[in-house]
C-alpha cells in the first residue's frame, strides 16, 4: 500500500466520493466552483468534503505563507543598466528608486 492509499483506507463511502471528485477537479485544472457547476454538484458540499479530507490526511493541506521576511542589502550592479546581482541564493531582486530608502 502506498502513501496515497494509506490516507484513504479509513474513509467513508461519501468521503471517497468527494475525494474522487476533488482529484478529478484538480486534474481538470478547473476551480472547485467551475468543476461543481459542470458536474451538477454543490460547490459548498465539495469545499466541506475537502475540509474533512484534509483533516483526515487524505488530501494535502495547502497553507501558503502570507508574509515572507526580507532583508535589504547592498547589491552589485553590473555596468549594464537594469542588471542587479545578489550575493545570496534564493533571492528576489526588486529595483527601487533611491527615494524609497531612508538612512
């Protein structure tokens, strides 16, 4: 039994029903609301089923970070206008005018 099957063994018939639809919805690329409309399902029921399945571990929980800590640092600017190189990996570089910085 693989990890995906392990999370579905203790599901009720109704939970399996929603799990099948939620997986099909994800595979379709449609939102739950659009998938529900196409398949004549109640979107609120799909969302409720999803909440239960996430709590049971049958579906992954997705909680994207709302804020990310950033550190302002001096960068090395190439001679080419607009190219900025950072000294750190995994860095998001934003170009701003000097008026946004205060000492």
